[in-house]
């Protein structure tokens, strides 16, 4: 049976591992804000364990976080609510800045999500949104191949998630979604982002903390889990490439 809450119970693992990548990615996105962040009313939408919120808070924003998964909402620092980004419990124009870091790629209907983010953003405010490009970093594939050799099979929910991600995995399709969601001004950039993860072990730690892989590895015998991790480190090293995922980042004015 497919999990209805794939991120339940994953906040600690996400904060410990996934944040190695999502922290730098969040800071890169927040740095695209078209205005000074200090003092603005900001929403971290689809907060996860709070990577974008940390970047916003460090920049001086007055922050509220929201995540569909209650375990994630409880984990983040500061005010937070458990809420779906397609039905946010905030009035129209409540925020100056809304950040949705790697959120719309989770949605079967990304236009609906973007329209809701626009609704809660004041006129003249901005929505910052990001997703991975369909051009996949070799290191991700290297780790996944090692996991497959140890018996990993992607769960149905992850296959659905990948389909959602591919639907918004490029600048042109993100621009089309923004237009359909009612935005009239935006900038969309698709480019690699060097995360500063120079050690293959850190890349593996990030990748194996993702919910689909984390559950699988945690269920393995300790020795086999250690072998998988060691093999994954060597596989990432063998790619010979800097870990710089290609990311699509949008700055849209409400």
C-alpha cells in the first residue's frame, strides 16, 4: 500500500542529511529576492525541516512557516502551521515575500499551488520558487544505482513524485505555469548550483536521507547498510564531477 504521508517521521533525518544540499539551495534562492529581506513579512511555504526559513530568518525576515506534514511543521523554529500550499490558512496579501523551495515539484497541479502562493502575497510582493531541472546530477544516479544493487525498488509514491517533478523540470514550463497562475512579471533562471559539497561522503549522506532511500537503508542489516554507503561514496567519487544540480529558480511579482 502506498504511503499517504511519505515524509512522516522524516524531519530529523531531513535536517541531518538533506539539509546539506537544501540549505545552500535555499540560500541561493533567497538571495534572488528583488528587495531587501530584513523586516519583511515572509512565508516559508512547504518548509520541510526549515532550510529556506533559516535563510530568511538569517536575513532578518519576520517569518511564518507552513508544511503539509505535521512532523515537519513541528520541527521548524518559530511560528509554523501544518497546511497544504494549495490551501493556505492566510488572508489575501498577508506576506511581502513567499518562498517555495522545491515545493511546486511535489504538486500534481503546480498551477493551483502557484496561484495560492500569489494569493497570499501582497501586490508588489514576490514569490520565489525553485525546482530541479530534468537534467539530473550524475551523483544522484550513482547513489541510486548502488541502492538498486542492494535491492532498492522505488515506492509508488516516489514514482508519482518524480512524474510531478518532471512536469515542472525546465524554465519554459515553469514560465507557462506562472502565467497560468496569474502572474504577469517574472524572471526564471535554469542553471547549475555548486552546493560546496566537495566530499563524496556528504553527497551520499544527503541522498540517503531522502525519505524513499532513508526508509530502505534503515531497514537493512547494519553491515549491509554500511557496505551500501561505502559503495555509494566510491560511486559518487567515480563520477569525477562537482555536485552542482541544475536548478530552476523563479522570481515572480504578485
